[in-house]
C-alpha cells in the first residue's frame, strides 16, 4: 500500500517535470529576434554621436540571412545617404519605421511574414532609387553592426565594423562578455 502511494507520488512528480520541460522548451523555440531593438539601438547610438544622421539624409539597410545547415540567423544593419551610391532592387522590401526608410534584404522564403512578425510598428513603402555603384570607384566601407543568433534566438556574436566604437556599442546594447565579438586584440 505504501509502495503504491510512493509510486503515485513519483509519477505525479515525473508528469510535472515533463510538463515543465515541455513548456520551457516551447518558450525557447518561440523566442524571436527583436528587430525593433536592433534598429532603435542603431538609430539612438548614431543620432546622438554623429551629425547628419537623421531620417531626411539617411536610410537604413537591414540584411537578414538564415543558414539552414547550422540554423543560425545573421542580421546586418548599416546606413547610407540618399545621394550616395547603393543597391536597391525589387527583391528587397522597403518599410518605414520612426520616420526612417529601411531597405530589407533577406534569403528567407517567407520574407514578409518573418519581417512583419518580428518587426513591429512598420508600414510598407515603395522602392526608391539611389545612384548606382560604379566598378571603377573605390568606396569607403560603411559602418555595419552584425548580430549572429543561434537556433533558439540567443545572441552568440556581435560586431561593430568601426572597432573603436565596439566596446561602447556593446555597453549601449547591454551585450555581456559571454557574447563573442570581432575585436582582433582578444
């Protein structure tokens, strides 16, 4: 009789543990990448630190790519001026967010579904043209932030291509030292 009670209690505990782990794992899988936070942080960081960084002179480029083999997602964000050479084509999606036009390029098959699910308070806009790149001209590389997320949406790598700004950027984004960065001095 006592063994039946212990067995019943153990089964209840096992059931509760299984339910807890199923719930926890489904929460991890539902973890989404917060594109708003990335874009807001980029806008806030550069609008405070750089003159001429405003929605009248600059547009943002957002690249979102997914590596199907290792289930990692890469996001790059950079800015460009409307009068500067660039690449905008009909495979890209243009949205408006906080007065900025954002040109989004992805390799995702469900591009618009992913964007509108993970990027809130945006509205779709028309494509616009910028001066084309020319093969015979050398251009300065624009500043770029790169984020890499693992299969469950955890940030595992961050880089600001302007290395003197890297530590300041990580601090502003609250990125701890467990996240790998692109500092060659490490």
